[in-house]
C-alpha cells in the first residue's frame, strides 16, 4: 500500500512493517501509511491479528525522524505530534489482537508505538528498549507516559522516564515492558515464529483473539463503541460491563495526568 509501511496478509494475520532503514524512524508520511494500513486490517474480515514490526534486524523503530523535526516549524510539529497520537490511539483501540514483533532496538517513539499494541514480543539479542527522551531535554510525547504507567505502575514509570533508561531486552522482560523474549538466529526466523504464534492464537477459533482483545479494552472502548458494534466486540460485552461495575472512581493523580 505504500513505500514506508509494507502491508501483507498470511492466513488471518496482517503484517505491517515499518520500512525506512537504517533505524525505521517515523515521519508524517510513514504515519499516514501506518494509519491507512491499520484501517485496511480493521475492515478485512479475514484478518484477526495484526503484527507490527520493523525492517531489518537492528531496529524496530528509533522514534521520530530527528532530521525532519529539525527542519519543521512549530505549527508542523504540533500537527505532526497530534496525528501521531491519533494514529496510535487508532492502533490501540482496534478491536483485533495487535502484536509488536520487536526485531531490534525499540527506543523513544518506537517504544511508544509498541506500547500501543496489545502484546510485545522481542527478539533476543543485544537490543535496547526504553524511553530516553529526557536525555534530549524532552518528555515522551506520543502516549508513552500514560501507557507505561498503566503497564508497570506510576513509580516504576517515573523512574524509567526521568532516568532515560534503555534496558537490554532481558531486563525489559523482567520489568514488564515486553511479554516474551525469543532468541532466534535471524530476523526471518523470529518473524516466522511470531506469525506462527498469531496463527495459534486466532487460527483454530478465528474470533477468539479478537474477542479477547475487545473485551480487555474496558472501560474506554466500551464507552465509545457504537450500538452496532462488531460481533467480536459484542462477545466481550459481558466482560466490559463487569469491568465498568468494578471500576473505582478515578484518582486525583489520574485526573492530573496529561499526554
């Protein structure tokens, strides 16, 4: 569908590959293609799992393209950041299982992209995972502050962000940033294993992974879902309703949070 994000399907799995070597840094053009590919996978009834990965065997994604930002004015930066957030919200709210296949370094905005996926599987190796933006004098600006907090807790998230820590993949696994670490000899072997995992999750019962993903999006998706929700979302309605009933009132901390 484009030159910066490759799109392919494989027996119920959509594979989206960020492709701008050497570090797969994203630009406005890349995110436009990513946004379009997410929609393409959403509307494909034969797709039940979306895998997002990076081109090559060194980088999943290194975040925003610094050279692009250096040349941009403040107005462009504002709308670029706004669109990047909207794109990751679309990815996060997609009622199909999404998996980040982290094939290399996953830092800065790259980790923020991965955090918008339901699951994160990293290839074993000398790769780094983290949010080092503070070393450049800025904070994560594409939802990382919020998603990381929900993932590892407030105190640990603050520690990782203010120290600008980038963790080896094994430590990232121990910290809860990634769900699995699979040591494979090559990028192709790693990606094949992730695709096989996706097939196992959705192949035997095609809607299972989608229904589970939709159900766990409570309460945000439940509030926003239209009355004519897709079948997989309706299958998760009971879980969503139970989640809403058990949800406690938002804390003062959450009300002060800002992306």
